[in-house]
């Protein structure tokens, strides 16, 4: 099974609201969460631009996660907070190193 990473690039001037919604999703999915790692990054060169990096055990499990009601609710809240549509990239992990 190949690990899978999804990146979500978005713009918002309301990052505090985003992190609050993310915290609520994390609490709601405790014990049943599919993603294994999550990293939220801020672009130093583009104001109010963020990239969330989410790692899953596999593409199939990521798609199952996308269909969960709590994930759909989080995506809806994210859309309201963002300044335009998010850009998703679906990436199979080819190589991973602990550096």
C-alpha cells in the first residue's frame, strides 16, 4: 500500500477561524481519525496564503475520509473562511526519508 499526501493551498485573512475549525475537527474525530500527519504552513512570499499538508496511509483511506460527514462539514466551514477556492493536489508518496 502506497502512502498518500494531499496538499491544500488556500488564501484567507481569517486564519484564526480556520485553526479553530481544524481544532474542532480534530476533537470530533478523536479515535476515528484517518490522516496520520498534518502540517499547516504559511507562504512567506504571498500574503495570507497557506498550504495544509495531510498524510494518509493510502489513497483509498484518504477518499474514505473525504466521504465522512465530519470531514464534509469541515470542508464547508473552510470554504466560508477562504478568500476563493482551495487548490488540492493528490500525491502518491514515491520516496520518504527521515533526515
